[in-house]
C-alpha cells in the first residue's frame, strides 16, 4: 500500500484514532533514533563474525566457500 493510500485510509478514521496512530508513529520513530545512536557503541562486524565462527587466520584472501570448507573439515574431519 502506498503512503498516500494509507494516509487517506487514516483520514477516514475518527480523530481520536488518528491521534493515537500519530502518537504511535512518533514513538516508533523516536525508538529508532535512540537505537541508531547506540550503533556506534556496537562491535565491528569482523569481531562479531570471529566470535561466532572462530578467528580466520590466513595471510591470503579467502572466499566464503573456502572458509566454509575449512570449518566443515574442522568439524567433521572431511
């Protein structure tokens, strides 16, 4: 549904419901703003990936396929 169509549907509602929807939308926007400020405090992607899968120690670039094969070999001895 487009924004214009949604806006027209909301305008058909009683004024009290329109105000409730507006307040809820503002609440969601403010929550998003607060959470986006915390992004700078989060760990880098590489730190997160390394903590989940173990550190990749290689002097040469590896593809995701190579990394997966290495992990499977470590896990299953393939």
